[in-house]
C-alpha cells in the first residue's frame, strides 16, 4: 500500500543516479571518511546496475572522483581508484574517461596529480596500451616531470616507464619531440 506522501510514479534508475550524482558533486572535505567511502560504495553499485547507461553521468562524477584521488586517507584513494577502473570497465571505455580526466594533471592538489599517475599505471596494467591514445597523455606526464613535488615527479617517471614497457621505442621518440634530451630519455627508460 502506498503512502500519500510518496510520488505517484515509481522511482527510476535515472532518479537514483541524480541523487547519487548530487551527493558526489557536493562531497567535500567536511565529510568523514566513512561517509565518502559509503558514497563511493553506492556509486559503485550504481555503475554495476546501470552499466553502459552510466556513461552519461561520467562527466558529472569525475571531478569529485579526481578530487578523492588526493584524499588524505589511503583507503579513500584506493577505493576511488578501484571505482574509476570499474567505470572504465563497465560504463565507458578508458579513452573516454581519460579524455575527461586530463585536466587533473594540473590539479592544485599534488596528491591528486600523483594519484592520476598511479591511476594511469593501473589503467595500463588492467586494460593495456591499446585502450588509450597515449600520445595525448604523454605531454601531460612530461609536464609533471618538472612538478615542484617529488612524489608527483616520481609518479610521472613511473608512468613513463610503464608506458615504455607497453609501447617501447615510440614513447622515446615522443619524448624527444617534446624536447626531453635523448640522454635523459635513455637514463629514464633503462
């Protein structure tokens, strides 16, 4: 039996997506770790349920998810990265997601920039280099080699090494085109 206070039409998955999207867009540092983790659990369930239909929501949730890559708590960063990989697997292909995450390489939070590097390495490990147009990503990684934070520089270096393991000499040529001296490329990619 329905209560008169409930809407007369049944809730749809799109309604649920709007509620979760609204929550994630408004997530900020005032929420406790538990609330953030619960929100990501709910979003993960939504991705599982909607599958490819979630693709239309990707652009809305990515800014919040990129911010969570820079969270102070390891557990939040790890769950966030797992959620991003799940979105790439079930809702939208990795290239679609990474095209919308490129701006994160210039994020004000150094942990977020480092987290993006770690996420890229995980993406390459899980989906391989054929799932991404790496020539679009390499310039952003090269810029991070000059980052003021050593963890970000190390993350960028690890990204380039992982990219090299996947595509070989092509990345060395790309790095040369970007103005990185050949001697530095050889030293980095040994």
